[in-house]
């Protein structure tokens, strides 16, 4: 056995503590533990560590890179609910959907073109409808993907017209260091009000995916129903070189 075998159980313990903190935040804001979803974002982390969190009872994981997810998913149980949380290019839609039959959500639909590609690919494969979030650029940075807040109702309307997509809600990423500010969360929440008003939907029909390692409790208190937590569960990520998608 290798001299420096990984310490067993660390990720599972950190996962339990994040889940507990998230539940407490939900209770503080008058919700129950059932009213949010914790996505364990496992990008760059080995299958063995994901398995550890799976064995602790978790089923909901997120990945950012198509090639990485397509490689890892078949090595893990198929009752995992995978969330794709990365930038998605049209030419990666087919490999993503064929390679990951248990892909449950794409959280990063930011224009009509990618929605159409996903819709068509789901139809071709004949799998069940794919759940999607519309990504909104709430920080105003041009480097960030996401629909403009002013345009998000139109995009939601389009997604809801795609027969093979199931619209779930709005998603945002914060600033470049991945620290969303309360202003970003407020903007996403305002987008939801606008979308619901324009499209005659109730707020329950429009989830909010916001909050990461450094701010998931605040996000839940501000109405997030889907927090995406990576490094607080799995440890800091190492990026040896520029990542291939
Ligand atoms: C990497 C990533 C996360 C997790 O970030 P942490 O700060 O490590 O929790 C969440 N959401 C998206 C979209 C990401 O790319």
C-alpha cells in the first residue's frame, strides 16, 4: 500500500457538516430541510472521494467539464443525480447526454441556441426530459456567461416551449473569485419575480440556484433552493494546467 494513503472519511465528515449547516440556514429562514438541494461539486476530484460522499448517503453531484464527467459517471452508481454546472458548448451536448444517461440537470442554459441543442439531443436519444436552469449574469462582468437580467424572461419563455426540457429555475455564479455578493443574490431573486410576473408562474415553479462554498448559508437565507458546494466538502482544487473541456 502507498505510504501516503488518503485519509479515509474526511470528505464524508465535511459533507455531513455542510449539510447540517445548510439545514440550519434553511430552518433560520423558516424552511425545512426538504426545501433545498445540496449539489456536491466534485470537479477535479477523484472517483474514490465522490464514492465516499455517496456512501455517506448523498446522491446529488455536480461537474463542470464534459470530458471529466463522461469519464467519471460510468465508474459510479447510476442512481447519482448529476448536475452539469459548467459552460456548455453545442458540440459537447451529444457526448454529454449519451455518456451520462443519469444526467438530471443542466444548470447553465444561457441562450436559446444551447436550449435548442439540448432539446434536440434529448429527443434523438429518447431519454426523459432534461431539467434545466437558466443561467443569469448577475454581476455584470462581461467575462461571465449568463443571460442579461433584462433578457431572462424571454429565455425562460423559450425554454418552457422546448418539449424535451423541463424548466426548473434561475442560476447564477458570483464574482470571479466565486464569491457571490448579496447584491448578486438579490438580483437573481428579482429576476425570479420578474419572470413569474411576465409568464404568470408561481415562485414555486422557479427555483434559485445560488450559493457556493463561501456563502451557501447566506444564499439559502436569501431564498436559494439549490446550493452548489465544492471545496468546503472536497478540499481546495488544484489546477495543474489550463483545463480541457
Ligand atoms: C466550481 C463551482 C462551484 C463550487 O465552488 P466552491 O467554491 O468550490 O464551492 C459551484 N458552482 C459552479 C458553477 C462552479 O463552477
